[in-house]
C-alpha cells in the first residue's frame, strides 16, 4: 500500500507543480502578447479548468500525503529524516494557509492580478522546496 500511495502522491505533485509552473512561468508572460479581450477570455477559461482539475489533484495529493505520513507515525521522530519530513509537512500546511488566504481575498473581492501572481509564485516556491526536501530525504 505504501508504494501505491507514494506513486499517487508523486503523480499528484507533478500535476500540481506542472499546473502552477505553466501559470506562473509560461502563461503569465505569453498572455501579454494577446489583446486584452483575448487575455480576459483565456484567463477565465484556464482558471475555470484549473480549478476543476486542481481541486481533485489537491485532494489526492494531500490524502496520499497523510497516508504516507501515517506510515511513519509509530516511528521515533528524531534525526535528519524527521526534521526533513516535519519541514515538508509544515510547508504543505503553509500551502493550505495560502489557499485559505486566497479564498478570503476572493470572498472580499480583493484578489487583483498582482495578488494572484504573488500567491501563485509563493505556492510554486513552497512546492519546489517540498520537492527538494523530498529528494533529500533519501
């Protein structure tokens, strides 16, 4: 079961990071070449699709992550491995905090383009750090 959770977690992480990478690094610059109406239409279409896909991806990602962490629950939490895993969990919880902040800004109609880009960049940065920590676990 652990191997299945690990693969599911890895694939969900790839989907999540890939989507954020596309939005932050590729789409943000590419959209500048479009007319404003095309930018608006494209932004709306991409955002709608990303929300649909990412909700499921995030549920799978965090669900598999909890299952993987549960695997280590009975083990002693000391040493380098425990520190790295704790940092990964802390960063993952911070990403949840980002989404709560995003939901707050959306509900108050205070999410402008600058804030949207900032939060995407921050989440992408957190995810990259999580990947680096994951690679250094082994």
